[in-house]
C-alpha cells in the first residue's frame, strides 16, 4: 500500500489528541494502543522517506517510571 502525507498527518493528529481511531474519507482504523499507533506512524514515515529518497530518522522513546 502506498501511503501519503495525508495518512501521516492523520496519524500525527490522532497521537496529538490521544485518540486511537484514525479516519480518512471512508477509511477508519482503530488501533489497540498508543504504542501500536506510534509503530504505524514509524512505518508510514519510513515509507514516505524511502519514496522521497531520504533516509528515515530514528525515533527514541524515554520511559520515565513513576514512584522512584
């Protein structure tokens, strides 16, 4: 499947709002977790970067535990 910048924008919007469901036109996808949504974002961003001839950037996540 060829992804578009619109797909990436929809994923970014869902992440920013904390929602797990992404809708675009007549397509609707509900993710099980924010982690799954972020993985989908990485996949889409990587494919868009590859299509544009750019190397995808690596993302790092820092886990801050509560109650130290």
